[in-house]
């Protein structure tokens, strides 16, 4: 069992909720001149650099900033194909609609399992290099039993949490009622062994609130936790449904009535906001400030997918939430760590993620910056220069463009 001392930390943000019970943002307190000791995948010591104990390995971060690894609670990263043409059309004024999902479904059904696995793994590895240490992945680009089961199997190999999203859209040519029977019957049976959550796209062009309730209750009967895609394109009823059923999370939340905000504030459902998706679909930003001011607990996620948000960068979400959605840096950091953990139900017990605390998983990142404020102050810069996941240093990326002999 090798121990590693990570020292010369200029700014440390532990995000330990015990330091500020009930106020996630306050947990982002700054400590200077710190060190950590990692052993057997966990943090065994945190304190002032000059008090640090000996360890087998000593790593100096040279005065840089250390944060918990990001927790990304919403991705659709198992897919094939490209939708850049749809993106370009959108930038030229065509609105986003749920129908584009079928483009990815066709490409995904045609892809081999090994190509899908390679693509998914590349996204997860790329996210880890950028500081993400816990990531969720949804199915939802198969929409038949065999492909949904394949996507779930792949997601379980690369991601920490798997969500079943057979109810993404009714596939072209399918009978609506028959498809709902499939999603709540044989497809659910095939995917549930790999999944922890069930999700539904509760939106015009996808599923109504009543259909969504049916999907979610079937998932609950199969032992899955609940998540909802809600209120992305309009006031879809997804938020109200998520609160009614006690879902762990309702994601998107671009169009919210006062009643939606009040319902979320009185619930344990996390509002998961997806800033890159809002930009990429030219949607009104989810009202992050309004939600936080109302007492709603929020998370930030990348929503990495080929249709609405082809980025795995959590740093980009944090910067955008500060620059465009008027969160403080502390609120934004908390939403991208503790918020994501809560949205995934990974915020309790010894293995809780999203914070740095003695006994907890050694999931951390080093920013090449003297303060965490540089995330928003220097948006778009690749600030994460090292990541430890469960105590293991994430390897540097291999350049996929190889130099040959010159011929
Ligand atoms: O979360 N909104 C629904 N699902 C994805 C987009 C899927 C797609 O367009 O491919 C999302 O944005």
C-alpha cells in the first residue's frame, strides 16, 4: 500500500459539506499552503503543508490550486455518428427539435459494439483529463431492445452510473402504445441489470407527462431511481412530475413557472442545469440565479451528446454558469461537485464523491492557476493539469494523430 503526499497546494477548496452544513457554496472555503495524503484510493490526511506526515511518494503541485474532481451527472456518451450539420443549421436559425435524436439512433444501431465502446471510452478518458472523476451515462440512442441493452452494457463498463433512457423518443415508424409497452416491459427487463436509474424525455415531440409517469413508475418497480428530462423546450410538466414522484433529479429546466420553482424548492429533487446545451441549442439559459435564490439545490452537467452539447468539459459549465448565469464561483463549484453527487445519490456514506475529506475517495484535480477563480477568469483555457481518480493519477492523453515516416 503506497502512500502519496500531494503538497505545495497554493489554494485548496475541499467542498466538504461538514464545514458548512446546509450551505454547499459555503463549503467552497479557501485554504492556503495545504497538503494531502492519499493511501489506498482514499484521503488519509489533509492539513497545512508544514505539518504534513511522511509518505512513500511526494508530489509537489508548485503553489497551484487543488479542487475535488468534477461529478458530471448527465451525459449521453455512448453513440455513433456526427450531427455537426444539424448544429450548423441551428446556428443559422433552425430551432432544436427532439427529432434529431433519430439521426444518432440510426448511426448507433449500425455501429459495432467495439466501436461504440472505443468512442465512449475516449469521451470518459477525455473528461477525466479535464478533471471529471465521476460520470453518469444514459442509454437512449438504441430504442430497440438489443441496442438499448448493448448501450447499457457499454455504459456500465465506462461510467460510474448508468441511466436507462429507452423513453428518449418514440422511434420513427413505431406504434406509440406498443413502444411504451416495450420500454416499460422487455426493454426495461433487458437494461435494468446494468442501470441504477430510469429517465424519460418529458417534452413536446417526446413523451407526455402521463406517459412519462408510466415509464418512471415501471422503472421504480424494477428497482431503479428516477431522473427526468424536463422543461427544456417549454413548460412540459416534467419538473412537476419529477417533484411529484420524488425523482433524484430533473434536468434542463430552461422554462420554469413560479410554481415549478416553488415545487423544486420544497423538494429533494435536484435541478440539473446544462449550460453548454443551452448555448448549443440557443435556448434561454436555465434560471440558475432564480433557482438558487429560491432555495433549490442545483447541479451542473456537461450533457455530453452529439445533438445538443458535444463537450465533456465541466470547467466550461462552471465558467458559463458564472459568466452567463450569474452564479458565484462558489455556487458554481459546489453545483459541479456536491450538486452532481446529490443528483446521482452519491452524496452519502464513506464513498460519497464531490468533496475532499479524510476517509473519502481521493478524487481531485490540480489547476494550473493560483486560484479557482481562473476557471471563469480565463474561460476556455485547459487549466486542469493533473487528475487523481480513486487515488490513481489519470494518465496524460495519447495524441491520436501519430507521426509516421514522412511518406
Ligand atoms: O439531453 N433532450 C434530450 N436528450 C438530449 C439530446 C439528445 C439529442 O438531440 O441527441 C439532451 O439534450
